[in-house]
């Protein structure tokens, strides 16, 4: 009980730090700071209740490390680096300059016709300053790199068989609280279907989000692009959400394969012998 509450408290502090980090590094209005503080408290409280409870409610794969830890590290790295780049306009430093140059090189490399970056820059209003355009491209480049590194690392864990862990049980109810294994068709079929849907969404969202934003707002104005807070959270969400869906799809496909293998072993064991569930 004490260990679970301690872990939940540490997670709460880290989530609150993540949400407040851009405001800590970049000057913002007092009203904005108050709103961010309320969001940080709400998100921290949700994490504390979720991880402090013995029964799950919303957060998936909470007992299948390092799935959520990797997602948190990915989002934290995106927000921290984007905040440091934005801070370079107010307080230039060697670190912010290096990150900006790295982001510019990466952004130029993935800014080709019909790429997500080209679609996002094409959604900008004509009056957007060249500096804001370059900053957007740099932030997109470095955010996509972070997402790719995390995806490759998670795929390597899958390939090596280290997730969700060798010799450990996997409780579907605890790790997938919103998934009912008794409803609908066969659980393996539903897991594989959901995995394909998540992977497909993870692939097309980087293209759909700029198109949706362009259709909803006509074009991104200079005020929206030059606002550091909107730039940071917009770019982080744009890259984090598709990568997170990719990871969820890969994880659900892995669970389906585990259940299928467990059924095969049960058939080999014969009707008179019973295997423990995976």
C-alpha cells in the first residue's frame, strides 16, 4: 500500500512538472499561469487517484512497464526541448541555439512535398513571419525525431520479447480497463482489429491534423504561431498523439499474439490439463 501510494505520488509530481514546464521556462501572463496551474493540479490528481487505487479505471497498461514511462519520456522530451528553443528568443544560450540548429536540419530533411511538415507550413497564413515559419519547422523536425526514437525503442522491446515481460502474468482487465474481453466477437479478433485501427490512425493523423486545422480556421494566423505556449503544445500534441496510437496498436497486437499462443499451448496440453492464463 505504501509503495503504491509513493509511486503514485511521484507520478503525480512528474505530470504536474510536465504541464507547468513551459510556463516555468517562458514568461507568460498571470491568467495563463493560473489556468496552467489548475490543469496541472487536475492532471496530477487524476494520476494520483489512478495509480494509487488497486482497481483501474482509465489509464491503460499501468502494470506493463515501460509502456507509460516511455510515453511520458517522449512527451516530456518534446515539451522540454520545444520550451528551450522558445526560451532562446528571450534568453539566448548555447543549448537553445544547438537545439534550434538541430531542429532546422531535421525539419528541412522531412519538409518534402506532401509530407506532414509541408502540409503544416502550407496551412500558415501568408503574413506569418519567416522566423516563426522556421521555428515551426525546427520544432516539428526535432519532435518527429523524438517520436521515432521512442517508437524504435518500443519495437525493439517487442522484438526481444521483453514486453510485457518474460515469465510474468499479464492481466487484461488491469492493463486494458476500457476493453471488455467478454463482449462481442472473439477477443483475439477484436484486439487485432483495434491494433490495426490504432496503427492506421497513427499513420494518417500527422497528415489529417494540418488539413483539419486549415479547414477549421482557414489558415493559422501569425498570432497563433508566434505564441510560444500554443506552439509548444500544438507541436507536441501533433507528434505525440500519432506515436502514442502507434505504440498502442503495437501493444494490442502483441497481447493478441500472447493469447493465441496460450490457446495453442492449451490445445497441446490436452483436455485434461489446465494452463495458467498469461
